[in-house]
C-alpha cells in the first residue's frame, strides 16, 4: 500500500509517520500493493484527529477519529477501518460484485460478521422546501438528518446536524 500522509496544524515527525504506517500495515492483508491510503493528521485546540481515506472501486472506506492523544487516535482509526472492511466484504459477496482493490484471499475467506440487514422501511410524504426550512423541520422532529425535495433545484437533498451546532447538506452530483 502507498501511504500519503499530510498534516494540518501539525508537523509530521518520523515518529508519527512510523506509528501511522506500522498501525495501518495491518490493513495490507486486505488490499493490493498499489492501493493508496490518504492519511491526514490535524490538531484542533486539544483534539488530535486522524482521517484515513482509502478509495476502492467506486467507493471510499473512510474513518475519522479524534482524542487527546494522536497515538490513541491512530489506534482507534485502524480498528474502525477493519470493521468497515468486513462489512463491505459482506456487501460485495451478497451482491456478487468484483473485489476491486481487495486481495483474493480476503474476499474468499469466510466472514465472522453478520450481513447487513434492513429490518424496517419507513415511508413519508415529501414536499418541496428550502434547506433552511428542512433544518427547522429536522430540529422539530429531533433527528440528526432530514431528507427533502429542494424547492430551488427539485432534487432530493439531505440536511444533517454537524458537531458544533452547524448544518450540512448532501446534494446529488448527477
């Protein structure tokens, strides 16, 4: 695997670089050697954050972890990515899709995790509204996200609550 390590508000020391590569080396058994791993280390106030992004065949495996110690964050992110990979493998096998950047042995090995199951479908009336109105509706419902038809674009969008009390919007890129 090829590691692309960058930093925001932090100097990437040799110790940090080796800690990241040593921890993420555990993931090499899942991927082909030409797989790129994008790692961003950052410091925000007292939070030490690591973001790991691995593009795989039309999808992205991504995890973002933060704590008061960068080395703890590095440990956490590896565990989360490994869990995501097992779930993603089950999805690929269930849909009989190709493995892409994954090693053949990983795809053929039996999985001990359960397959993702949808146990409930919820239907609701959807009416055009502006993103700001969707945020208000989301807060009234007590949810962390809300799907709606954008009155400006006539496309389905999703607004969501972010950390720090701000909001985000997901828009399709057709």
